[in-house]
C-alpha cells in the first residue's frame, strides 16, 4: 500500500445497532474502492471484517476490524465496529481514534436503542457523524419516516443529502441534494451509477431541500451567513468549504440512503467522505498529559516534527502472527525499526514490522504518518490504552474510559493445576480488552470475570481455551451478603479449661448493639477496676473481629454493630490472650443469637432502556425478581426504567432482557446500598450454608 500524506487520509468508524448492515456495508465499500471483487455473506462467513471463528460461528461482529483501502487517491481507514451491546467497548475505543463516523440505521426499524447509545458515545468523543439509512431495498423501507424519527432523536441539525426515488425492492435511484442530480445505480452489485437531471415531479422538493441545506451550512459560520444574506445563496466553493467545516464542528449531520447488500449509494457516500469529511490534521489538536503528572498539554499534529506520539487503542491476537497492537499516530511519523518509550510504564519498545490491515490481510509499511492508523506486531510490554512516544517526549494520551461491567461469573478450572495458566490467560485477555475485567474476591476466594453480557464472557472463556489451552466452568458468583443484628443483647461467657498443668481461664461480659447502616464496627472498653488486665483486652477485640470476618449465621462478613466489654474476671496463672480470645468469640456467638441476627444483601441501581412496546414486560420481570421500580422517563420511542434490584437477581439479566425485548433493550447497573433480606430468602440462604458446611465436615 502506497504512502499518503495526512490530508489524504480519512478515518471513519461504522457504528450502529446490531443487524443494521455495517459489515456488509464495509464489504461494499471495499468493492467500490476496488479492494474486493464481491460482497461477502454473514451466513457463510465470507465477509472481510468478520473473519474470526467466533464471529463466523455466531454470525455477529465481535471485534472492531480495521479495513484500509484506497479510493479517489485517498487512504480510507474504515473501522467496522460491533453492533451487539456486549462489545460496546470496541465501539468506544474506535470512536477515540477516528475523525468521523457513519451511523447506520435500518430503513424499516429506524432509530433503535443501540443507535441512540452509539450516537451518545460519538457525541462524548466529539466525533462528526454522517447518517446512512441502509436496506432501502427492504419491502417496508421508509426513508422519510426514519429521517423524521432521527431528527426527533438526534436534533434539528440533520440535513438530507440524498432522498430515494423508488424505495422498496426496486430501489435503485436517489436524488442528490448537494449536486441536484438524479443518480441511478446499477443493480449488478458493481456500485456504478449515472447522473441525470431531476425528474419534474421532484423539482419542488429538491429545491426546498437544497435551500434548507444552504441555510444550515450558512448558519454554521458568521462569514458564510453574511454572504448568504447578501447573495441569497452560496457559491460552490463556499458551500464545499462551509460543508466541510460544519461537519467537522458537528453543526450539521448529513443523511444518506443506500442498500449495502446491492452496493447502491455506497460509492457516492464514500465520495462525500473524501470531499467533505474531516482529515486527521486540519484544525486538529489532541489533549494529552505530561507523563506522570496531571499537567495537561496540547499536541498539534505535525508530520515533519521530530517528536513522535502514538496511542494503542486495540490489541488483537492472530494465529501464526501473535499479538498485533493497533495504533493511531498523533504526532510525527512512526518508522519501522524505531525505538520508542511506553509512557504508561516507562519501558522501551522497538517497532519492527508494521502493517496496514484489511481484515486478516496485512500489507507491510515502512512509515506511518501523523493521523494514520496501522498495526505493529509483537510489542513486549505495550497493551491497549498505552502511549508510545519518541525518547524525551513525555506525553501520555488519556486512556479510553470503558463502561462498567453489567454481568459477572465465577470461573473454576476443569483440570487441577491450571490455576496459574488461567490467571495469566485472563490477565492477558483483560489487557487486550479492558471492558473485560478479572478480580479475585477476597471474601469468597473466587476468581470473578466481569463483562458487558453473557456472550462477552463466553467469548473470552473460549479464547482462554483456544489460546492458553485451559478450560473453565462458569457459575454464579457467591453473593457478598452481610450479617448484622436487629436489637440489643447482653451476655457473659466463662471459658475454663483444665487439662493438667497450666489451664485456661477467662470470663467476659459484653453488650451488643446495632449501629446505623454503614457505620461499621465499634469496640468499646468499659472495664473499670482492672478486673481484666489491659494486656488481655486487645485479644477480646481481635477474637470478635476474626469471628465477624467469617460470620455467625451464614458464613458472611458481619457489619454495623457495637461491642462493649464492661466486666469479667481473670486468673493469675491460667489467664492468657488465647483464653480471652476464645471467651470473647463464644460470648459474641451467644449475643448474636440473642440479638435477632439478619442478612443484608447488595442492591444495585439499574437503568433499562427499551422500546415502548416492551415496557410492561420488562417492568413485570423486574418486579418478579424482587426489583422495585423507582421511576420512568420517556425518551422518544424509548422508555428508560429506573429500578433497584438485588444483585442475586441480576445474574444473566442482560440475557434475560435481550430475550424479553428481542435484542432491543440495554441496561446499566451500579452498586447502591445494602438492604435486609426477606425472611423466606434468608431461611433458604442459611439452610444452604448449613448443608454445605455439613457436607464439608
């Protein structure tokens, strides 16, 4: 692949709800550019971007895939991103490094929950967006309805760049508002089209749409607005410049119509990105941090500068190649064989083989200029979210903020002795995909994996088997219940043991009182007159805390109580720290039993976004699983349901929600507080604990 100057590079992410046709559209873009000879099929696994075995098996995009191609003497870096919410982390990381995004909507379903989600992420990343209404060849396709729906959801700055002439199964023509021409496309999949004059019946509409476009472009700039008022129009050059700047500044969002599977409208949309889409350096700057500090500085891209900075946004593992680190250059030019410093960990890296990627195809390159995206093979100590820079250039690109997990599973090795390999493998998978997290629960000792949904976790455990040769079972994690008390208790206990020689003796009197929720544990020493020596009192406190850590009722950590030691006795010979520790623990057990013990469970705040027609079913499911609805808000055709749900009821909730809403609902969760477990649930938990304890004994 030949070298391109930064002004001849376009970085575009394809984003949208699942099944909107992004992957087929990517194939059509490659075909339109001459990089492919046919459009692949999802069913037979022949698309360029969905080439991994798990993607072919599941028939969905799981990874964001870099597709580099040449078109109109420009380099086009296309990042085809997943539409499934389980893999939203790849969408977020791709939006970090592109200069524009193509939001793909379906011509029948229109704006979906996933469409809204990626639109928000694009806004947060300040990425310009062009919208494509895809699958215009479907029977019930309705461009105008989808446009009005998108305008209602995304704001009034959407402008029609094209509208169809003959929507539905015979779709092959549209009217281009920019050129004011009728475009008729070949139906042989070649993407070729002819231009002709607009038919008379569309004259009024094209004039109205073109005028609306001129006004929107003019409003984006004071200079253009002044010229527009003076002349009543804009020249072609003024329109082109205004269009380009308004798109970059997110002041307008053009909307196109196309049929990706037939390669209709795709090439024209690509021409638009070349002519009006942002390049990676004009008017650009990147905010960075001075390494090891919170001091911010601005990187102004310079292809000829000596200072080089690149950001690794994704790590992938390829058979027979090893790890590939995908990076974007933010300053200078990266050359093969150059030595750079990982500013995240201070380690040196040599960048040897570098590639432009087109799915699984690799094209070796010797230089990667500022604004370009490429891959480098086998970096030793560099992973996703790391910054590489030339020596002495201490800058760090802020890391990508990945979403919090919505699902967790405990993992256990199927074979003994694989624990270390599992730990190493899971750690590596996390470094490749930070949206996938791993932790060891200090309370339960379980290894917990956390992800964006059931499929996300299943994909990762499959990779664990394929790449590291270890198999694991997944099961629900133990819930971190807490034990506490309801009322006051006052008890004493005398520990006396005589086995010949020195014995053990200790007597303690304690009071037990509940504390307000969240206050934790408090120990009060109210001993007077020296009835218990000061050197034994810490043993009483320690013994109680040890027992609290493993629980009395159901083996769970105890919280929110106050212990007061107020009396006792000791023996001059037989008393020691161990005796007082034992006495304290026995007294504490007795006090807990008298103080009406109860279990607390973690409660999570969840936010569920669903199409209006599924609201009743979703609310009913939440209530069935002990959830409490806190409120609802309407967002266009969607309902946002806020609820509090016990963590024990959220295992596999992402899967359950997907089933209820036909894949159109999404949710987020965050820890809220601990609440009392209902009596019937508590009895079941305690019974299961006792049964397990007896089995272990």
